[in-house]
C-alpha cells in the first residue's frame, strides 16, 4: 500500500535571504544545481533564533511524491515545532530521485543534496554537527546512498521502507562510522525484505544483509537485543521487533525496527486511507518519533 498523498504543486519563488519575520513556519525555496532549478519545502519552528544554530532534518519522498506530500505523511513539522529543529523536504525532478547522473537529462541527486545543505546553511543558522537525513521508499534508498557518499556532512541516517542498492554496495566505503536506523515491513511487496535477484535492474540488498553491512562497517561488538513492541490491540497481527547494535566505532549505532507482517508504508504516518490510519493506531509505533529519538543521540565530531 502506498502512503503518497495527493500531489501538492510547489510554486517556489526566487528570493534573497528572508527577513526574520518570514523565517518561521511554512516556506518554499529553490536553488540552481547542475543546470537545473531545484525546489524544496521548508518548515522552521517558532523557536528558531537566527543567532543560535538549529538541527536540520532532511526528509525525502518516494516515487511520484513531493516534498509537501511526505511532510503530510510523516508529520515531521509537528515534531520540528515540539523539538526545535528545521525540517526540509526536497523535491525530486519529475517526482523521482537519481543516484547518479548521465548525459540523458539525468542529474546526480547525491550531489544535489550536498548543494542543498550548503544553500540552507546560507539562509538559516544550521548546526553543522546535527544534520540528519531520512526518507521513504526511493527516498530511503537515496538516504542509504547519502550514508555512503556524504558521511562528513550528515550525522545520522534513517530509511523507511528502503534498502541499499546492490550496485552501490561494492563502492560504499565511507571513511567514518555510520549511524543508521532502518524501519521495514517484513511483508513489503515493493522493497522485499529478503532482497532482489542481484541481476535485476535496480536490485536491492536484503534488509538483514544491509543491516549487517552497516554493522560490519562500524565494527559493532554488541549482541542483538530484540524487545518486542506489540500493537495496542492484542488481536492485531502486527508487532514491531527491534534489533540494536552498539559498541560500534565512534559511538555509532545500527538499529533495525521490523514491522512484522507490515507492508510498504510509513508506520504512524497520516494517510487518506482510513483503514491504514486504524492500523497505525493499533500498531502504536510512530516512525517519525523513533527517527528523531535516534537522531538526537548522534552528532558529527
């Protein structure tokens, strides 16, 4: 099932650095990168003070989505207001993300994210030690790629219903430890828990193998702990099983939250599908809150 909400068109207007009165709340922005005009949706909480650096959370939509649609699903704006961070939701070109550029009108979205971070640091007082990335579906796959390629800019990563691309794994050799949270449904029919045929175009590594990849990279030494979080309705079949790996280099951490029996969705998110809203209420697991809790534990040196 998909959680992508109806498309909200983004009409970003070119502007200089905003005045203090226009900083807080909803805004749209744009920048030029790789000869393309790129857009994003930004939410700045009322507690923002231009004289004090604030954490930044980047949230990436899935295919056919927009920055605004994933903000509606994840409800990170509410958390940003409560917890005091800036939430930014970039837009993919044609509602898609591209992990590498080529000559056929494609761009490198990893490079775009690096440019976007630089741009945001010019218009907001961003805490450069506390920049985080998360995403859903293809946005989660982009998040995995960012962990490989931008570890010096982003302090921690969280992918929801995503995994590491097979073709990227051999070259994914970040020079620093990576803190990674993965939230996946074991019955996801779009991002298969057991991975894809490695010869398939766009194939993804299995969820257990991806977790072990990051665990090995970080040289984590702790054993797996698996406390189960049952849904609030004991008759409901869904439950969340958590595996935590600590004792890792550089105080990094790898965390996997399995939604047992769950599909391709953002746990605890908003949806126009009332049955999904009821399922989320029964599950009692809020992915956005779990992600922010995880992010708070990690900073860049």
